[in-house]
C-alpha cells in the first residue's frame, strides 16, 4: 500500500469516527501534543434509545473514551465542544463526573446552547468558554411519562435536583441559592420555570469563566497543558 493510500485510509477512519460519535484527535498543532476533541451534540442519550432522526450523544460511546484518555499518556488534554438541548440526567451527570475527574487539562466551549443537563457538562472542565450568542437554559428537573403522585416522587426529584445543584456549584463560581433561584424563576419563560442566559450573562452569573470562541479555547488548553508538563518536570 502506498503512502497516499495509507493516508487516505487513516483519513477515512477519522471521518467514520466523527460521523459515528463526534470525536476526533487533534495532533497537527505547533506544540506537537495530542488533544482529544469530544463533542456533546443534540440530546444526551441514556438507557433509552432515541429515534434515528434525532441528533444524539451516546454516553456509552463517551465514557469508555474518557477512560482511554485517562489511561493513555499520549493524550495531553481534552477539548469539550457543547451544543445540546439537554437529555438524560443520569447519563449527563455520569459524563460530567468523568470529565471532572480526568487528570489531563480540560476546556469546554459552548456553541449554540448548553441547556439543562448541558450546564453540568459545561462546568465540568478546568476552564470554560461560551460564544457571545451561546445560550444556557436553567430549569427544574423534569421527567417524561407517567409517575406516581406520592410524596416519595417529590423527594426523588428533589434528590436529583440537589445533585445537579451540588455538582454545578462545586465546579464554577455561582452560589447554590443563586442557581436554584434561576431554576425556579417564573418571570422569563412564559409557559415554564427557569432562566435563559445568553453569552456574557452566563459569565456574569459565575457559571462560565469567559466569553470566547475556538481560538481562545485552544489557546487556553495549550496553556494548561504547558503548565502541567512544566510541573511534571520539576
């Protein structure tokens, strides 16, 4: 097989990975470091399989990859690109916890929107960015389908909501009471509770670190990688 054919085969494999899971290795940079690009696109899919015409991020694809990144010394950092309407709470939190526990530097970038369970994902990294037009929708925990209208049901929902609030406040600058206030806000969404934050508003509330796009996100990630590598050499 010629070099050209080998390169084409490698490119095809990378394209297949992007199509299947929205993931990509970034390694042709000036610093010659291997970075993993992980995208959270559409709806976070949990144990229930969503319709084929839905854009989804499957947590069973993401979790093993994150474990591989942690185990592989060639990976130096993770760039998390987010444009999600939310999705399965348990699966979203599982991904967020995995990202937060990585020993490699991580940076997130919110493009379009990072709604609902997308908020824990956005703050799970070491540093976070949002584009000026990016949105974040904060609302109470919901569940589709029928459920028993008993006190235990309320307690179950409160438990899940407390877990989300606890994770978010542990990984960004927003206070718990402020985040819960935004969750239960009655004055913004006409038919629902919650708050919509756009770009700079998410930064002012202390949820996201900085306004910026892919250029700033990449520079920040390389900066964090350089700091970590320097500390290892001491």
